[in-house]
């Protein structure tokens, strides 16, 4: 027979363990919710290469010189930090000589004569996530300087998504090729839903 004292001790210990687990869950939940908060500033932009090019080239896929925020006709912000990326080499046999991610930061500065100062995403599957220097606002114009046509190749599409956390979720707001502009839609005021 179990000593009633031992049983009591055991129960107390079990209670303590349950309490500790609950406390741990609350802490974990707090950090998860904080990282997913939907009311923070819209600071992150994600570009996904949507090109299908498979030519022999040194600059495969979408070629990005800069990402600018235009407000009231003026550039008020640019990409200030690359937080994540996946650059590819395009089709087999290709190389990508334009993987220097710092070239996507700051205002557009594509050097048409020397064909430099941009990043090639490398084709379908390539992406880059940047932090902007100022938060995006509804109605802002997001100007993507895709200079594929300027490299002697062709303009190649990429999709644009925006988010409040560097790890997402991201909401796609459009797609384009060559230099293009998208307006930050009203819908981003609401919590951003998880992208598929
Ligand atoms: Ca550049």
C-alpha cells in the first residue's frame, strides 16, 4: 500500500509540473503571437523571380537594380538591408555573375554603360527579402527597377509581396517586368493573411 504522505507529495509534484508546462506554453505563445503581430510597420518587401528564361547568360532571371518607395512624387525610401535571399544560376550551364546583394540597396543606380549595379535573382525559385528604410503606407508607390532589358537581355517578371515581419507572412501586391510600379493597396491595413 502506498503511504498517503507519499501520494500527497506525488500529487503536489504533478501539480507543479503541470503549472510549469502551462507557464512555458504561455511564454511560447506570447513570443509566437508577438512575431506574427499584424499591426506592426510594413517594412519588408519580398521579390520572387517569375521568369522562365533558360538561355545561356551571366544574368539569369529578374535583374533588380533597386526598390524605391515613392510618396507625393518623391522617393522617400529604399531597400536598406537584405534579410534573406536565394539567388540561383538559372538553367544548367548558366552562371550568375550578379549575386552581390548590396547592389539592390539604395536608390536606382544601374550603370547602363558597364551593365552593372544590380542583382540577378537567377530564375524561377530565386527570391530576395529586403527591409525598407521607411515603412510602407497605403497609397505609396513601390517602384521596382528591373533592368533586364538594359543588360542586353529581356525584361523578366518578378512578383512583389510586402510584410510586417522579415519571416512573413507576406501579401502579394502584384507582378511586373522592366521598371514597374505598384500601389500599396488599402487591403494591407487589415491583418495580413498567410500566403500559400
Ligand atoms: Ca543598384
